[in-house]
């Protein structure tokens, strides 16, 4: 009963984790004129948020061991709520930069703490649904922002609304702290088991296929983060869509991810992880082609959904394939390095695209994503071949 109640709270927490992830991209076309900065500056804000996520993810293991998942999650969500409130009060670009720091630090700890808790205390199927609920939040953020922008409100109101939702979750987490403590002993036992399985990063990198796996994670998150941050700006700058309407387009991308991950939980009953990754790559490729050849506005709308559907199975499938690729002995340690590599893509690639787009125009977006996708295809193919060769020996 306790685990069931906590599972509901965790799902709600993952919705709240997704809410701010898509807000900046959907709001930025209306934000940068107010801030008096170039449109490419969204990349700097995104980079700081993602950088904070990397730092907090690397430190979260020690924090969870010392304070438990419940308290770490509560404190982290409080940080994100305060940061979002700060965004809603910001009128200068430097203020966004300052509040981006706690937003990233809080988000990284929540992600790691909840994934860790679910991995210890629940069956694997719940991990799949967990990432689907993140998509619900990521999809809802642009809807909230678009609602206010369409009615003539400034972006701050959208951020303030999401901040209120986050504070509501903080209250719920505080009330649930006694429940987390009931299962804390289970976490401690698991951490003791994991302690003997920690492997040096240098040794991990020498595993056959490890480098290819890390680059694949880097590529995937680069595609997702670039679409999430710059998708709205792409249609505003390249197709003349209003900023209010463009805020909804980001929702379509995250809608594709959300629906795709929900359906993937059922599809995986018939298809293996490799097949799911290949299927996702095909859908992303189709979406990119549709972006390059926008016959109609509706055609362009479908391309956003298509890329989201393609993204849906790739990340969970690559994660789930880790023990099969490298063995249980190395999977736990390699999982953390893979997540760090993914966050590096989230941190640096969107700003790089922003700079390139400011020089070459936003029409390069589908080609930029296509090049990253091609690299991911090469890495996934090489990874599978190396793993197969090891299994044949």
C-alpha cells in the first residue's frame, strides 16, 4: 500500500519534472524582445540549466545515501519551484541566468533520485511509464504558456502558474515524507550491494562498445533538446508563424514523445530493444524529411509529432539494453556515465545550434538534426556489431 501511494506521488513528480523542460522553448519567441537580447541567447540559459543538471546528477548519489530519496526529492522540487518563481519575476536577461542555476540543480537531483528509487523498489515496467509521465509534463508546459500568450498576457504569468503547480507538489512531498522513510531501509541495503560494483570510468571506456553507447546517448539528447528549445523559433523565423501559435508547436513534439512512450510499453511485448531503437530512427528520419519539404502547415505540424514519436522509444530502450550489452557487473556504473553523456548533449548542442542559426538562418534546423541522427545511426550499428561479436566468442 505504501509503495502504491508513493508510486502515484512519483508519477506526479515526474510530470512536474517535465513541466519546466519545455517552457523556455515555447516562451522564448516572446521573451527575447522583452529581455532585449538576440534570439540565440536562449542557448545560454538552456546550457546553464543543463549544466546544473549534470553537476547535481553526479552529486546526487551521495546525497541520496545520506538523506534518502524522499528528502532529496522534496528539497530539489522546492529549488525548481523557487527558480520558476524567479523566472516569473524576471525582466532582465541576467536574472534568467541566475535563476537557471537552481532550476538545473534541482531538476538533476529529482531525476536521479526518482529513477533510483523506482529502480530499487518497483518492477521494470513502472520505469517505462515514469518517462511517459515526464512527457505529460513536457507537453503541458507549452499548453499553459500558449494559453496566456494567446490572451495577451506576458510570459511571466505562464512561469508563475507552473511555479504554483510546483509548490503544490512540494506540499504533497512534505506530507509524504514519513512514507519514504518506511522504505528507506530497502534503499540502504541496495546501496551496500551497489558499492562493490562501482567501476573506474577509465575501465568502463575500454569496454567494447562503451564509447559508441555514450555517443549514441549524446546524440539522442542533442536531438531532443534542440527540438524542444528551438522548434518554436524555427517555425516563427522560417515559416512566419506567430509566437503565440508557435508555443503550441512545441507541445506537438512532446505529445509525440508522451504518446509514443505510453504505446512503447505495450509494443515492447513483441519487439526487442534494438528493434524499438531502429523503429524510432525511421520515424525521426521521416519527420526530418517532412520539415525540409513543408508542403502545407499541417504537413509541418505532423513533422513535429513524427519526430516526437521517433524519439519516444530510443532513450528508454538504450537504457534497458545496457545490462544485455555490457553485463550486470558493469551496467550500474555505466548507466551513470551514459546519463552524464546524455546531459552533455543537452547542455552544449542547443547553444551551438543557436549560434549557427543566428549566422546561417533557422532553415538549417532539420539538416542539423539530420547530421546528429546519422552519427547516432553509425554509433548504434557499431555498438550492436561489437556486442554481437563478443557474444559469439
